[in-house]
C-alpha cells in the first residue's frame, strides 16, 4: 500500500523510535527501526554530542548515533567506588 512517504521514510511511533520522547529524550531506543538505517554522509562524521558515526553497520537516522554496546573487554581508567 502506498503511504506517500519517500523510500527512506519510516512509519513508526515515538515510543518505538525514541528512548523517552515524553521526557524529551530523543536518543534512539535500543530496538528503534532508525538504528543503522541512515544514509552514510562523509560530511557528518559525528552526531550532535560528538559520538563517531557509524557505531554499527550503518549510520543511525537522526541527531544521535547509538553508541556501540560494551563488550566487557574495555579498559577503564580512574578510581572505582
């Protein structure tokens, strides 16, 4: 069925897309259909807060790039509580 959107559009709800749209947190939800669904743009190497793009298989759609999940192999510097 034709919906009138272009090929790059997603049909979704704010709750499915964002971490907490009601609380003005527009980072992508962990299961958002916008994850890894963006276009690669060489002129946009980082997101709005400086996270390098891409973190996954492709750029995320929107201002925020979902940071890669920790693997447990990270080295932490500094004191621990």
